[in-house]
């Protein structure tokens, strides 16, 4: 079996992604070898490719919303077989023994989980992500995909889906709650769908007037143009919970003011530079909380995939060829994606021939 794979890599923050050959590791006893079918394009891929968080290891091969087919399993692998459709998300390893790992929250591993891409390994190597034809991952970090069809639209659940699902569950969102979702991008559109499926009254906050109709058809009960102070004023002191997905620094007070007493705004957007500090009075006067959340653990990710299959939820995607990735990044920066790009990895496999 060959371990070489085609990939798309960038070699510096200001360089485009281009074709690059890599070797995947030999199959270990607990490993699963996967032929990648689809990989979603997360805004984190763009932040990392361009070193916006200042921690990028080059060559950088992004991609952590992976759907593929099992091509081989190691000797000790119990729950997968050749031919299974599987998923891989943002993590490929963690310490396994800290208090977070022991409670199934590997995403908060105290020793730092190994990210699917851009995590240092021994011998001066680092992890390469899903913009590639193949990957080898330990069984524990591979998910069963309960969806039978539309697999490309399932791929972004592995990051966008779980990043929304986990805080919605943590803050116990259900039919009694009024929930705000800020930003209708990859994460935000899944936030609208999931909060709606959990029974919440959902208010979408968007900067794009062109997204009002989509917001409603995705499950929002109301859509508010966040640049319009009159529309924002209608929501003051009314929301139990806000999930903020915006990828650039902005004034958080405009949203904190919309929370009820004891309400929480959870940040999941991860801008390259800090937000301006919120006004303390907006928090103390109504005992409001400002929080954050990072993807989700293994158990919860499988739970989210099963929840989505049960509720017939997938992502709204635009399929692209691998060679279109640089253009896709530019469109993502202009909020011009409805609502997640997904790479058809056959287009990269064709280049291998
Ligand atoms: P995305 O598809 O680009 O969506 C971001 C959305 O934010 C845009 O579609 C836009 O929606 C809104 N927006 C953009 N510029 C804005 C501005 N100046 N003011 C207000 N809103 C603006 O990105 P994504 O993939 O959903 O990722 C969003 C962020 O979450 C990124 O920073 C990413 O790195 C981070 N992330 C975090 C986690 C985590 O675990 N916490 C996981 C994955 C990603 P409208 O057009 O509706 O305004
Ligand atoms: Zn992501």
C-alpha cells in the first residue's frame, strides 16, 4: 500500500496554496487509513494558512472537516472496517489522562490536543490536514457517519457543526430560550439550524441584507441587520444566549446590551487581534456573562452527528475543485459563501494520475 498522497499546501503567509506531495504515516495497530472524499473549508484554515494567529508551521496543509472511506484498518481496530464512511474533525490525538480527557472533553486537553493540522510532532514534523487525498488517524479520533446521502454536506459538521452544538448544549438551550446567532457564515448557518432544531426562538444578526431570506429559511424566527441601530434596539434586554461567530474584532457591547439579566454571550469567532474591551457596566448591571467555547469533545461530536442525522440536518454548501481554494479564501473574506465551501477531493485525485 502506498503512503504518498497529493495535497494542497502553502509555504508562507503571503503565498497561495499549491499542489504538494506528502507521505502519510505507516498504519499503526490502532490506526485507520482513509481516502478523503470531501473536506470543508473553515475560516480557521484561512487564519492559519496566512499565519494570522502567529503560530503557523509551514508547509501548511489545512482542512479539518473530513469525510472519507476506510481503506485499511490496524490490527487492534474494533469499530471500523474497510469501506466504512467516516469523519475526522479538528483533533487527531490528546494526552488521554488529564481531567479534561478523562471526562470526554479532549478539546480542553490540559497538555494541548494534537490538531488535525498545524500541530508539532516529533522529528521536526507537524500534522497535515484534509486538503489531501489520504489521511491516517487513530481509531479513537475517527467518527461514524450516520448520514446515508449528501456526504459532502455532512463534512462541515465536523467543525462548524460541533463548534455550534457544544455551547448550545452546555448552556442548555431548549424551547424556552431566545438565542441570538451573530454572523451567517459557515458556523453561523449551522448555529441557526441547530438552535432551531433544539426548539429555541432564534434571532439571526447579520451585516448582509442579502442574507435575510436565507436566514429565515434556515430556521431564524427573526433576522436583524446588525448595522441598523433601530433594529438592534428592538432586541435590548431580550436574549438568553448569544453565539458570536464573527472572525474580526468588533464592539461587543452592541450585543452584550441585548442580553437579559443573567444572559451569556459566548464567543466562538477567533479574530487575529483582540476585540475592544467591553464596557464593564454592561456586564455588572445585569449580571451578564461573556464566555468562549472551543469545538467539542469526541463523545459530543458523535452525539452531534447522530442528532443531525436524526433531524435531517446537513450544511448548505458550494462544492469547489481543489485548485479553486485560493479564490474561495478571497470570497470567504468578502462574506461571499453560502454557506460553506467543500472541496471535492476527486479533483485532487485526478491530478495524481
Ligand atoms: P465565515 O464563514 O467567514 O463566517 C463569518 C461571518 O461573520 C460572515 O459570514 C459574516 O456574516 C460575519 N462577519 C464578517 N465580517 C463581519 C464584520 N466586520 N462585522 C460583523 N460580522 C461580520 O467564518 P466561519 O468559518 O464561520 O468562522 C468564523 C470564526 O470562527 C473564525 O474566526 C474561525 O476561525 C472561528 N472558529 C472558531 C472555532 C472554535 O472552536 N471556537 C471553530 C471554528 C472556527 P454576515 O454576512 O451574516 O454578517
Ligand atoms: Zn474549523
